[in-house]
C-alpha cells in the first residue's frame, strides 16, 4: 500500500510591496492631464475630506524656490496645495542663446482664442449675403454637416431629408450647395478630395487659368493613370496631347485636396494641454508646471478635527480614519506625480537645449535610461512620466517622447540622434532636383559624406516614417525645356 503524506517547506523570497501612496503615484503618473482631472474629480466626489484650495499666484517652479520663503527642508503639511515636492531641488536654468519671444509675461495660450474654425469662417461669409430665412437655414444646415476635411461625405439626399426645415422647391438644396461651394476656401462642400480638386480647377478655369479644362478631364477619366504618373496613357484617356497632359498635371499639383486643413479643429479630443511650460524669468529660462493643470488639493483638517471630537461609533470612527488616510495619500500621490514630471522635463530640456536654438538637427541621442540614472528612478517610471505629457515652449508644443531618440554611429566615433538623421533626410529631399530625385542609396551616400553611417534600408525606413514617397513617385513631371 502506497504511503500518502505531506510535508512543510519554508522558503525565503524577496517581494516588493507598494504602499497605498506608491500605488496611487504609479497609477496617476501614467495618466494624461485630462485623465488626471477626471481622477481628481472622482476622488473629490468620493472623499469629503479632500478639498480644493483657492490659490493665487503663478505656476509652481521646477526649481528650488519655495513659496513664501519657507525653508526647503521643512515637512509639507496637508493643507498646502499639491505641486512640486522637495525631491528635486536643483534649479532649472536653461542656457538658451536665442529665443523667439522676449516678453517677461509670455502667455502660451494668448493666441488660442484667436483661432478661427472652418464653421465660423463659412458662417461669416454667409452673413454677408442677402438671403431669405429659408435659404439661410439650408446653407447653415450644409455648413453644420461638413466633416473635418470640409467635405459633405454623406449621401446628399439623406443629408437634406434630415433637415427639420424643408423648402417648397427641392432645387433650393442644389442652390444652397452651389452657394456653399462658391465660398472660400476653394473646394469646400465637395464629396471627396478629387471632387475638391475639380471644384478648384473649375474656379481657376473661370479665372483664366490655362489647361484647367484638361485637368478636369484628367481627374474625371484618368485618375488611375495619373496615380501611376503615366502621362501617355492619361493623355489618351482624356483625349489630349502629352504636352497638354503634362501642363495640366503641373496645375493639379498646385492644388490642395484638403481645403479645410488650414483651420483649427474644434474636436476636444484633439486638444493638447501641456503639463510643462517653458518661459523666460529675468535673464534665464525655467521649466514650470502649467498652473491650469495642477489641482490645488488639500486635506480638510477642520472637518477631520470635528469628526474626531464627535461621539462616533467604533465602526464610524474607523471609516473616517480610513478616509483620512486615503485623502492624505491621494494628495501626496498627486504631488509626487507633478514632482516626477517636472524633474523629467528639466532633464530633457537640459540635455536637448541645443534643439531650441538650432532646430531638430541638433537633437542628441537620449534614452530613458539616461534620465533614469540621472534622477535615480526606474526606467518604467520615466516612461510613465513621459507618456502623453507635453511641453509648451516658445518654439512649439512637443510631447516629451519627441526628445527621445536612438543613437547612430558617426565616423568620428560620436553618436547622432535618429531624429536628427530623419530631419536631415527631409532636408535632403526638399533640396533635391525634382527632375532627378534622390534614391535611398544616394541619400545614404550623402549622409555618409557628412559623417553619418546609415544603411540604405534604414534610409527607406526613416523616409516612410516621414511620409516621403519613393523616388519613382517623387519625380515631378515638368514641361520639357
């Protein structure tokens, strides 16, 4: 009979146990600004001991300046606003040689209100016309149904049938559409990109542009031939000579298939809210937190003191103490989140300071490990701090991860940023002879002559990432000289 028995074994293992505040810090660090605001709103609704203080003043600095001249090493009470903790007290001094803006009170949001949407632009044009109430309603309905590209992509019959106001004459819809398509920018109200090009060509033809009618025939009857750059076949399909097709094709290349691209988007999901603002302070540049995204959370000591003095039951007292611990942990977790983001931003800007004076070509190789080693953090923490976070600078708004790039070897043994190499490829293509565009191998040779060793397949990869067409497609068809 077999013996069935059991035994006890003791093993020793190391485990990392995160506190409540550490877990919350990790979770909050990964959130974007709008996501953090949602998390803060939920916490405020769930915990009465959390409150938002009304704080006057500018953004919390990512340097060593303490508000009200308080000593830097004192403990931070819970009734102070969440901001940059004292973990990183190095001043954020950026040595920029030149700057586009010299104003002391530079406001990165000053021009946002001045942006005009496509809808507003079209309604302004409609407001200058003497229209009946019905015609104005029809025109406004069409404007309101334009997509983000400025097209009426839906079936026109279905779109008009959904309007609550219907004209007595159904042809009034066609009149409203023609009126809309006469507005600027040319091509607005088209069905698609090709239709937008045709509308622009018809307007140019009325203005006396040569080969406008031939260009319309090419887009109508020879789209596939044009896509292949086969002008001989396109000329046959459109019933014109090769020279006429070449001139018409050159005219088409000057048009914009996306007429609404120059207007600001009103889609709230596409709104970028920077967490970091870089601005001038006296004669230096500093990295500061955007005060618009920093929630000034406080722990309600007064309410907690009243609850402590009240004669509560054991369970009620235990519950309120638990909520007090959660409130304090959440305030510190939010504070730690912004402290980490500010520290990471400071390191990025210091490492890539040449970018702000010399442009993308001056980007240096930078990895998560370099930032992590400098700050004594884990790479995963730096990754969370950089993901989805943006930096507002005088030269534009950039995602933190824009400044991270791998290193490519150069002839002198130094390293070049892959982002800088991609930018150089864009510049080489922009400066090439349209009649003789550069192949990927030729671009690799030019980079090699500048001391940057890049394989042809790497050039092809970077070219595709920059949305640059291959040589055969880039070759322009110009009039014969």
